[in-house]
C-alpha cells in the first residue's frame, strides 16, 4: 500500500501508523508511540508542536494550545493564527516522523480518523482536510474512529466473525461509544453512536489537581500559581501511575507531598464513569438492542487503562444479565495483539489494506441508491448529504408546521465493500426525530446531533410527516 499513513488526531495525544512489510506499525518518535496534541504559537510564522512544544508550556502559557480538538471550528486568540494552521503544523510534524519510520520513503496519502458524531456537514472535517493538504498530503480520506478500532480487532482476529461489538472509546476528551455489527468482520457496519459526554483523561486530571489544590489550601500552604502547569502535570502522572500501582505520591510546588490511592481516584471519577454507562444504555436503546445482544465490548483509548472502567462495566453487564459479554482491553490473536491505546490508528491501516484489495477486484454490478417513501411521494436519495425539513432550502422540503426548517439529514456513502451505507443525523434542536416508532433521538441540552444507521424498512417521523426507507 506504500505511501499511506493513518493519523488518529486526539484530544490530548495523537498517534500514527504506517504499513511495513505488510503489517501495521506504530510511528514512535524517539521510541514514544504518540504525539502530544499541543502547540506553542510564538508568532504567525513560528509554531512549535508536539514533543518540541512541551518545554514551552511553562515559559509561554499565553501562547500554548492544548485540548483543542473539538474547538477547531472556532478562532483561538493566539497571535493571529487560526486552528487550521496549527493543525497543519501538527500533521506536518507527524508526516515527517512517519517518513523517517518509513525508511525515508515519502508518505503523501493520509487517512484521518474522526469522531463518529462528525457529519459530512461538520466544518471541522473541512478544516482537517485543508490542514492535511497544507501539511503536504495529496490525498485525504476520513474514517470514523469506532470503525477504525473495529478494523484493528478484525485484523488481529484474522477476519473471524465477531458479531455485535460495543466500542467503548474513552480517551482524553469526550466519551464516544459506538455500536458495530461485525458479523462480516471484513466489513464492520456502523449501527449508531452516542457522543458529547464530557468524560475522559482531561477531566480526571483536573479532578486530581483540584483535590491537591484543596488539600494544600486546607494546610494553609497553597500551591504556587506560577508553577501550576508543573503541578498539573505531576497530578496527571500520579493518575496514570494508579493504573498499575495501588497508591502514589508526588511533590508539589508548595514543597509538600500529595498522596492518592486507587480508591481515592475511584471516588473522584466514579460519577463521571457512570455517565458513560448511561450513554451506552441510550445508544443501545436507540438501536433496538440489549446488552445481552453484545458479543464483546472493545475498550479503546488510554483512559480505559484505569481499572475502575472494567470494574464498572462488569457490574453493569451483570445488572443486565449479560455477564457472558467479553470485555477486551488486551488479547492475542492470529495477527498479533489487540492494542487498546492505539487501536484507532492501527485499524486505519488495516482498513486501507482492505480498501485497496477491494479496488483491485473486478467491479460488482452497480448498486442503486435507496429511497424514502412519504405517502405517494418518493424521495430519491443521492450519494452525499441529503437534507430534509420545512425550509425550501432543503433537498426535500415539506409543508409540515410541526417539522423544523432543517430537521434531519441522511448521509449516503459507500463502505469498503462498495455497498451504500445510510446514516441519519438529527438536526432539529426543538422537535424530535422518531426512528421506528419508538425513540426521540434529539432534544438534548445542550443539543448534540445524534447518528443512527438506517436498515431496509426503517421508518422516520419528523413532525407529523412519516417516511419509510427502502433500499
């Protein structure tokens, strides 16, 4: 496959993988298999990124950017530089390191993994695409993060059928669970997702730092404000150490020790983790599935190393009579080990290999795109984004006062097997979109679009207007 690299652009850290001798391989600059997703904007023409930027954090805090993945559609107030330029510099740095790992051979095609909640209309995809082109890539493809993780599991499993998988993706920012049908493991099918739960490494780090701050204040020995970044990093390392050790101690800027054990960490983050299980419950309900239908839960992301994650999942499965469901954080398969930390970028390489194999095979008969039937009206969907609502600006407009001006969209795209997939995204912030007569998929506060895959015969109701999907 030659000149492809897969980049998992993360909230706290990013990772990259390439193909060497027919196998996915992590890119490891200086023997560290990740890139801090940080930048120090010294001027419009001088942006230091990733490992090279970390030493600037304490000296130029006003010019330091971190944990901005979900905010790249906004404009940072940082020396007149926009996020597209910052992201481009990070991707350029990762590209250079990847080419060194690739024995000096160029890598000009990239697959960027993105959260499942991103739609075709999400401006953050456009920013990522333009940034990748600015970084020197000539071809840019996108792959949903849970699909990439499923491809990694499929590769490790050597294409043995894996059934229904729940992707439990807990990284640095939001918690993003997804449901994947891996009955055909060479073609993991996206069934739906949930998103927007603010739970992940950055929130756990902040909870530990806040506790350290409180203890220091209670001792009348407050932390030194000018050294808050050092204290925060120390608290982060303490949290990480508790995944392997039952307790730990650090020295803070007030020259006092701060100790925390695993039980103390559990008390700080337990309620946040409960939110992740509620998000999974909601996602399963939306997809008309039960926990007992799941074959395995695939843990993805660095924060799943915390022992309490697996413990709470086991308890939750037991409460739903689903104790037989496997929780996979690590496993050895025919093609190596499942890597929960880097499943996304490694899976992207497995996906590209499969995609290229498909392109080399004889083309199948042209598949027709599906339709939505509304009474006597037939809505012929097109490849790409199809918009539905009351506004005349929509692709399909309906004079239903109970419908929002932009109510929902259907994204039609081909999967790696060449078949069309159909993804409904709710857009109305005030009026429900009902799938299969049962579930309102929006009306969250704050509003976040919801995604669900359409299957043949599915029904959609927006306002009083009812549709039926036919392939």
